[in-house]
C-alpha cells in the first residue's frame, strides 16, 4: 500500500475561514442564500447561534435570513424595515436589535450582515453575525442615566463600553472580508491592494490547501531520499560505535581516522532534527497537519528526545584535544537508540519485498557484528585477568595459528604482540556468523568456561533467528503482500475495465482517485463481507458499536433496543470525495444520510440551498403509503466526507416489524432533518416564507395606519 499522504484534495475553506476568524465568544453566525429573493432562506447556522437562540439547526434551516422567528413585541419596527431593505438591496447592515430566544427570553443583539460575492462578483450569500450584548447594554443604559445627571451638572459624556464592544465585533467580522475598520472621526478606512481596487468580499469557492514554503511534505521525494540517507547513517552508527568501543579502545591514531565521518553523521542527525520541526504529519483523523506550532508540539512529544541524544556532538571533544577516547566511545553507544526510529518507518520500508529481505539480512549481519565485538571483549578481558601462564583462550590459539603469538608480559595487543586488529575482527565475525547460521567449524572455538557459555548463547540466538527470521520470511512476505497483491489486482481490473469500455479521461481519473482513496481509508476490507459469517446476535452488537453515532440521535431515542439492533444491520458506511455528487436532482432516494465528517452543499440550478456539516441529517419525511421519494436538489461533497446511510428498504422493513415506533419515527424525522430532499417540499417552505412576509406586511401596515390616525 502507498504511504498515507492524508486528505489533500481541493477543499471548500470558506467555513473554516469563518470559524478560525471568530473567537470563542463570537462564533454565532448564519449563512443565507442571497439568490432566492423570497425570504433569503438560511443555508447554514453555527452551533454558537443555536446555543444563543435555543433553536436547533433543523428548526433554523430554510427560515428567512431576517430571523423573523426571533422577533417579539419589543423588536423595533424601524430596524426590521432596515434589515429587509438591506437584504433586498444586497448591502451591509450594522445595528443593535432586541431579539427573543425560543424560551421567549429577551436579549440585546449586535447584528452585522455582510453580502458575500462569488468569483464573478455576484452576491450569492449573506453572512449574519449575532453577538449577545445584553449585559453591556444594561451597563450602557445605567451609564446613560448617570450621564444625564452629569450633563445637568455640566459634565461632558465619554465613550461607552458598548461602542467599543461594537467596534471589536465589527473588526472581527470585517477582517474576514478583508476590511480593516477604524471609526475615528466617523470614517471607515478600507485596506486597498497595490492597484487601488476595493477589497474583495470573501469568495464562496473551492480553494487548494495552502502551506508555507518552509514546510516539508512528509511524503515528498526529497523527504523520502533524506530518510534513506538517515537510515544509512543510523546503520553506520550501529556498526562503528560497538566496533570502536571494543576494538579501538584507547588507540588514539585509529580513533582519529574516523573522526571526520563521525562528525558528518552528527551534522546529519542535527539537520534531521531541524527538518523534523518543519515536516508535516498525518493526524489521527487522516488530515495533513501544516501548522508549524502543531508540528513542533507533535515532534517534541514523540521522537525529539531520542533524536537529540543521538545527535549530541561527542566527537567535537577531539577538536579541543581532550583525551577521553574510551569514555567518548561509551557515551556514543546511546546513539543506538536511533535504531528505534527504524521501527517507526517499517511500514514505509516494508512496501517492497527486496527492501524487506535487505533489512532482514542487514539486521542479521548487524547482530553478528555485535556478537563479534562481545566475543573479542571476552577473550581480551580473560587475557588481561590472567596475564601470566595463560595460553588457552581463543585469542592465544588464533595468535599461534597465525604465527603472531601474544606475549604474557607485554600486555594485550601491544607492539609486536598478537595478530592485527583486522585479523582479530575477521576471525570474531567468522566465529559468530558460523555459530548463528550453523554449529561452527571448530577452527575458531571456545576453550574457557566463559567462552563456552557465550557460544551456547550465540547458538541459542542463532536458533531463534532461524525460527523468527529465515523460517518465516516466506510467511512474512505472503502475509504482508497479500493485501498489496489484492490492491494491484483490483487496480489492474479497474484499468482493464476502463480500457475495454473506452471511458473518457476525466471519468477514468475520478474512478482511480476514488478507488485509491477508499482503499487507503478501509485498506480494502469489506465490512459486510467480513461480518456475514458471524451470528446475527454478535453481528448486531458489532454494528451497533460501529454505528453508535447515528443511533444516538434523538430520532431513535424512543426506539426499543431490539428495534435499534435490527436497524443497525441496515446502516452502511459510505465515503464521498470532494466534487463528487452524493445525489442528483430527480433521483429516487434510496437512503437517509448522516454526515460523520466533512462538509457538503445542497444545490439547485447552481444556487446554494444549504451547507451541511458534521452531525447533519439528509433525507426526506417518510410515509408508509408513498414510499417512492424523488429528490428536489443535488447534494455535492465539498471536502472528504464520511457518511452513514440508513437504507430505506431496510428501514421500512424495521418499521413494519415495530409499528409502535413507526408513528414516532415518521413524526420526529420531519423535525430532525437538516434538509428535506422530498420533491415539492421546497414549494411548501417557500409558501410558508411568503405567508410570513405577507402577515408581517399586514401587521406593519396596520401599525402605520394606527400611527397616522393618532398623529391626526
């Protein structure tokens, strides 16, 4: 399988921009369709707006942008007319107004409405921001009373905190659309670009994911090549550090010969730390993280300590003529911790059988190298401990055979004493490899008790290596690449299908991208095929756990556990890529969809009717008599979307089995649907909005007539 790159397809970043611009206390906003003149229906509302007003998202969606459901007896008629005029003329509106929550509780609100244009310059959406200023307004009223008293005493009125709060609110809102406001001397200064054009309102369009030019992609060609270079440097450390500790020791001349390469490796490790602070990673949700702060925190909490210890520049001590050779070599053994990084990247390195075999053989040779170092240290320490009348160790036997014996009084490996370091190392490696792969040949053998104990350990380790590595290479490769083989087989079948049927290039690209993305998400595992052999009882428990997010909706609160278990068997997981259509206008609705992640838009004749996000329910009101439902709009994915689908055929079967629940379900689904796709439903909504407009117009007319009569 390819390395997971994360979700990087073009995405609609409009909602993300709004969410990140607003702070935690000012995230109450709605979006409305500016292309539908009859009421300008709401297409999206934030969670903060629902919490502020007490209405659920399903109750707010498709209502008028003027928010007439928030009006009450104390709402100013003048401001209501101003709002309607601003909407009709597609212009900005800013004022404070008295609204009523769902519980009939009055609150003061700072309302800002901004028209949003598309790439062609047409106003397509309204962005309305709501800020609860009840507390501030109450303080302002009290201060006004005090100011009135002060004025009578000759005092001058100062600026109120409400004005500053309103200024801060407008600054936040208009920063989204590129405005920088300053209300000094009653002027609004606009931030113009270098050509002097007026600032563009936020555009509702699909934008590519952006990153800093100083951020490295974790799957880029450069990063892959750099990782291989670091892998080679890690193996260099794993070979040279034990060799220098055991064979070189305090031999300053031999040590200084590798100083340049050691310092080069240290520099590579230090540079790698710098790169890791600027390299993207894939989060648990599958998104590529580009934010530098998040990258730093992630690296500091994972591999930073190990990388830092491995990169400590011990070899710089030679530059200061410090004679602590053996101590330095012992300190450098901590660099072997860098091998732990190899385990982290085994998934990447294990994608090709050649790499797997190379790594296995390299690890086996590395183990033999470490054993050879230990084998030499055992012989050396025994000779040092028994300097007089000692000639039975393997080093003595090797010296006699090579006609370069050790002299008892001149110490170990002194001038003219014993074989060369090269010959000793080759003999040690020969012994450990022959012991690991077989039982040895006897020309280099263990003579003392310590050497025999070590030989026994080496042979046991060799048997374990045979069992774990060589004996299972075929099984490992087969298990590792069975899924990979299946992936290539499916890809080849798909390409053959495209070639045989002469599909166009655009359709071919969509098919391949969808297949590769879904494979990366589910690794080619078909849950339905996997669970079909399980008993119904166990399968119901598994599906209830997998689909608990949708089953926890209030829509299913009155269902019995048996009903939920039956219903869970008809819930499937679906996936939609950016730009793909989930439904087309006029299609027969086959399922009710629950958005688990991502965002979608509902379109009709190119107009945005609704923007859907996580937790939204898409479908239609059901009827036990009329079970054929035609959709009234298109549903298109803006980002990668995970969906859970309740199959309508299976749903009707469950409702027939549980008639006591079916009545509640048919009633509740009308309130829980974020957008109703039933054909003809939009006419019903438009009629309601028109009736509300006519009723409000009559009420305003009566109020004007009453004011005229009173004035007369």
